[in-house]
C-alpha cells in the first residue's frame, strides 16, 4: 500500500475514485509479501503489483468490484501447485488479498491517512491499518485512529510492530491488517568515478537511497548521479564522521570506490567506526593488503578490520563498471538479508525466507483471514462499511 503513496496522493487529493488490492497473507512461496498492493482507478489505470504478474488479472477484477460496490472483498489467489501453475502463479504458493475502496478527500479522517501517505511518499516511516472484517471492513486508519479502536492488548503490540502483519481480532473482534513502511536503506558511496555512477544506478533501481561523497565538486554532479538523494563535495572521512548515528542502522552500507589511499584509508577508518551493516572497498589484492596495514597503523582494531569487505563484490565473472556494480550490490544484498549467495538451484527449501510471527495469517488457524494451502479459492463480499465511517 505505502509503496504507492507517491502515485496515490495526487489521485486521492483530486477526488479520483480508486480501489486497492492488498496482500493480507502468504502461504508457501509468493513473489511479494504482506502489504504489497495494487491500485486501480475508475479509468482502468493500474498502479503497483501484488504478484509480479501472476494473478494481476484477478486482482484488477476484485478492485473494480470493490470500487463499484463500495464494499471490501476478500479472496485467496493460488491454490495447489497444479492449479497455481494453471492460473499463472508460478511460485506455487497462495496469497490472501483484500480489495477495498480507498478513502476520498471528503471522508472523515481522510487527513490522518493522507498524512501517513505523505510521509511514505517522502521516504519517512509510515503505517496504516486496514480493517479486514465486520461493519468497518475496508476502512483505512492512521496509527492515531487505530489506537482509538484497538483492543487494549493490541495497543502495545502495535507500537512494537516493525513490519506489515495481521492483528487478529484487534478492532472490536475484527482483524486489522497493519501495513508499514520504513525509510529506504542508505548506500553511501565514497568516490564519484564511473564505478560509483554505475553502482548508484543499480542501487537506486533496487530501492536504496544513495549518497555520493567526493573531494572533487566537478565530479559530484546531478548529471553524473541523477538518482542520488544527496551529493556531497567534501573530505569523505569528515562527512562520515559528521553523520547522525541515529540515522544509521544495519541496513546502511558504505562503499569506498576511490583509488587514492590518502582518501580511502581515513574514509574506511571512519566508516568502520559507524553502526552500519556493510563496509566495502574496491581494490586489487595488493591494494587491499597495503590498505589493511595503513588501517592497522591508524589504530583500527582486528574486530573492525574483519568487518571490511575488500575486494568488494561477488565473483560473477563480469567486468566493466556496470557488471562490477551488479557484483557489489549483490554482496550488499546478501549480507543485508543473510543470503548465501549460492545459486538457488543448488539449494533446497523455500525460495523466500519469512519468519513466522504470532498472529500471522499463515500461522494462526484461529484467524478468519489466513493463507492456507487448500485446493479451493473464495471471493467473499465483506459487510459494507457503516454509513458515515471514513
């Protein structure tokens, strides 16, 4: 839902009629997780995806139904492996979805939801709740509104949530799908050469917020780095040392792509002192060895040196800035998610790793909305929202 905020805001503010289909639960393997959303306008414009193409046609039909009737609709898309493949769901799993009309600008409470969408569109943390059953099925609620209707046991749980999930029975016995988004993961590039430009391109496409820092202002330009969120022309180690640590986390990566030890050694020393999840540097093996000696001489301890990934990148066999960028980004992603970087055909088990959580639709048999691997599907109209409810 929130990944579409930038496109949805102008539509909703203009009074356009839009309905959305959101993944409420996943069983086995599916291309996208809980909270993934497709939106459809009255004119048939489609925004986003819930499956990467597998069951989009069914989702569009559900969205039109919800928009026309004003009532939320649930459905399970994808069943057994054979049925799933026949329907185009090549992942072999199933997803539970809810289709619902989005609030209009004239609805009470729209401003609160609008504020969350604006936060998400601006790259800030945001969250909304979608009532899944009962008289208010399909109603969207901002966190402040949610706290006013949640059961007491669910209020503390809501505060602790860090990802999209179901809250069974949270709203007067009705399930609430809590959808959240966090700011994009940061990638800080030290050096503004061609390899940095290539890495900026592929990392931006992968959803990272890329910052580029170099000592040469003539290199750090919007023309060379059109996808970067920030361009910094100053000494990289000073910039890294000035960063607010509260804005760094284990999703943050720093890559040093310079070819000058006068720049990269102090930059790496600064990066290794930060609470980030990845620090990498380019360089030949002789350069890596020399750099390690210089870092040791600067007092960088063995524990921090062990965090340094250099030469950075996975062995993909490619060459040139673009293929090198893919190699580097592949290692960043593998480290971030704990991946093995092994070919999937050489591994067994689920393709997508999802940790079961209490209250998840696929782990709670008591939840009315759950993603079970049953050989049938359903599209069941939910009660229309009560008159006057936003």
